[in-house]
């Protein structure tokens, strides 16, 4: 019975690592939905027509859709999750920070491409991480919990951007706020990965 505890549905809900990964997902969702809602207005602020805004706004998600496949393939091929999440989150954080200080439409769109690629690339390996320490019903429950909690970020991120813009009259503070969330996501991912390494190291020591 003890040997199957990692299969339990309740184990998937109670594991603190699931909560940590849910927070990572929360923050990546905050970034993704921020782009979906605010990117057109950010691009429009450079005096482009509605047609131009629509065209340029389609570029970042299109590039991201293409880029996430080789990134996910590489993660699977290397059987590595942590750094594929961390690097992608750091790229997205950098893109948001750059978008806040870019003073040309080209610079903003390039930054938004980096953000979209980073967030989209982070999600597949992130969703795979619960299977590193859970299996069976516990893994399914853990993934569901991560998605459910994480998607709340889709409300918080855009709302914070709007609130900060109302206070400051600029997108800069809000973009930096969401950038900080993604930096925290990278740090949390490293912490979860290290927690997985400790039991493995202890098991190796015990058998040596």
C-alpha cells in the first residue's frame, strides 16, 4: 500500500510541488493573457492603423506556435524539463521588460515575439513536470489542479496591467510587473527541480 501512495488522487492535490507548479503556471498565464488583451493597444500607441495593428499583432503568436514545437521536441528528446521551462520564462521576462522601454513599433513587436515564444515554449515542459514525481490518478489530478489554479493568472495579469496603466498613464510599470512574475516562475521551477533531486540523491547514497 505504501508503495502505491504516489498514485493517490489526494496525493496529487496535497503535494506542495503541485502548488508550486500551479503558481508557475499562474504567472505564465498572466503573461500570455496580458498579451492577448493589451498587445493591440501597445502596438496601436505607435500611431498605426487598425489594419496594421491587426497584421502586426498576429506575428508574435504565429512565430510562437511554430517555435514551441521544436522546443518541446528537444525537451522530450533530452528528457529534460527544468531548464526548458526556466530559459523560456527568462526569455519571456526579458521580452516584457524590453517591450516597456522600446520606442519603435519594430522594437515592440520584436519584444512581443520573444514574450510569446517564451511563454508558449514554457507550457509543454511545465505540464510534464508533475509526472516526474506523481503517476496514475495523482498525476492527472495534479495536472488538473495546476491548470485550474494557473488559469486564474489570465485574469490577474491583464487586470494589473490596466490598473497600473490607470495610475501611471504608461504600460511600463505593468509590463515590468508581469516580467517580475515570470522571473519568479523561473526561480520556482528551479526550486521544484531541486526538491526532486534530493530524494534521488538520498536513494543513491542509501544503496551505495
